[in-house]
C-alpha cells in the first residue's frame, strides 16, 4: 500500500470544473451559501459522488454526507470534508479543496478495488463562510450542538431571506436530525490561508490545534468640538484615546509569542469631519492564541488597560465581548495519523497551528479530528487571486488518503 497515490490531474480538473460555477472576472469564485449558484455546486458534487457509487444523506441544516460502504457497515465512518460555499471575493481552493480531495480519495480506492473495514465518507457543511448568513460554520455548528437548528433557520441575509426558506428553495433541507450522523474520525484538508508553509518551503502542515479567539466591540466616547478654537489641553479627543488602546492590542499580542495575535480591523469615527475633534470612536478588537490560559491573560490585560486609559483620560470606554471560540487541540491519534502518512510519503513537513476557523473545530467536539495543510501562494486567501500549486494539492490529498486508510483499515486490495 506504500505505493498508493491519488490522481493529481483528476483532482485538479475537478477543482477547475467546480470553480466555473460562480467564476469571477479576476479568476476567483463567488458562490454564496444557499444561492442558486450554491445549488449548482452542490448538485455537481453530489452527481460526482453518485457516479463514484456513493450513497448520499442530507440533514436538516443541509449538510451532505456521501458514503462509500465498508466491510463492516456497523462501524462509524472515517470522514473527510470541508465546504463549497465561498466568500463574495473567494478563491478556487478554500473549502472546495477539502471536499474534492475527499472525493478523489474515494475515486482512488475505487480504481484500485480497495475494501476498507470502516465506511469512508465525504461531507460538505452548510454556510461555513458566514458571508451571507451568520453564524459562521453554521452547518457543523448545528451538527455538534454549538447552537440550535431553530437559531440557524432564523438567520436572515441582507434581503431578509431566511436560512430555512433558502434551504427549502434550493432543495437541500434533508430529513436527518443534525448530529445523529455517526463519525468515527474526521480529517479536513485545506490550504493554509497563511504564509508559514510557503515561507519555510514545506509541503505539508501537520495541524495540532486551531487558535482560540476573542472578538470585542469597543466604544470610546469623548466630545466633538471645533478643531481650531479648542486648545489641546482642553480636548476630549476620542480618537487619540482609542489609538492608545489599538496600539496596546498589538503590544499584548507581541508579549505572548509565537501564537499571540492582536488586530484592530474595523474603525468608525464620529462625526468623521476634517475640522472636528472626534467625539466617538467604535472599533473592533481581535485577540487570538493557541493556549486558553494565555488567551484569557491577554483578555484580562486588555480590559485592565482599558480601565486605566479611561481613568487617565476621563473618557467613557465600553468594551463588549461579542464572540469567543476556545482553542481547539486536535485528537493525538488523528494528528499522529497525518504525521505518519507524511513521513511515509516523504514530504517535507512542519507543524502549523491554524489561525483561522474551520469545520473541524466543531467536529472535534463529537469525534477524533485532525487537519492537513498545504501551502497557498503568498499566503493569500479569501481573495479572488487565491492560488495553490497542483503538486502541493496532490501531496495533501495523498496524505489524506493514507491517514484515512490508517483509521479505516484496509481489508483487501
């Protein structure tokens, strides 16, 4: 079995075919969740699955499970997958690669007549991106019980269309209750969406964990006033106070390397006029780390700095935590399976902690899970110019194949 490899040309051709649905002028893909284009993408992938002899199950939130039977159908399946919805300015590989890599694993097993003891399944999860409906990672989140089906159904887009109605409209509201689909182990193959692998000139990233994150909305309230007549010492300049906090967010992250992250990505200044001292500033804060204790320390340091800044400046500062995901360590058995497959195949490798969220975060709550990363050009993702080398995609799929077979056990070939 050491010589077993997937068909890289076939994998690439499938990726390019799927990328035609919702293709953008700059070479990317816009295929938002539960749109007509999403239906077309789903229908294409499901059609390929049926051509490969897979049975298909859809649950009530639209998650799709495509099954290749094993010699022991009573065993829970060894599953792989990701998502096929994209960002408004998405690329060809984010999510799509993980789904089609799973399909290529199945096609390879069919080509070689390999029988596994446990079933093999390929899944794609509904609305991972969260660009049309929130919350993000909706399908896998409902599946693992992070939030209710009713909560997901009630989510609406900017036009007031609900998840429930759109699922029904495109024909992907299934019968199976989310979470009642068994999983023995789950692997997700993905482009890294960052520059680490490319910078280190490594082919495979073994992913031991995903960073936890805390998101906040911060509002600094001062007093708008004329920029000319108001002396510097008598100003209540909300923007200048806000920038102190913004700088501290970065400093906090730098105090906790190598996985500390601190970002201010959204800023709104009121009244946003050239000759008016800003009276109010609203901005986002994003803190991340792979260790929950360190993430909590970063949280506490940020709040303490905000309190001190408010006291020193005399301005009101309010901070609200609006989202929190704890760090997600992946199961040692799955991490080891990925590592062993990489070593057996002879690919260069390194451990890469994921800074982005993935459906595997939620599957890890209900089954042993792991991830495989491959490089993407310049670390760019969520962008129409997102790109990856065919050879790297093939290598990641080969690792996926051998990791899944280690868990599913080969009976005959």
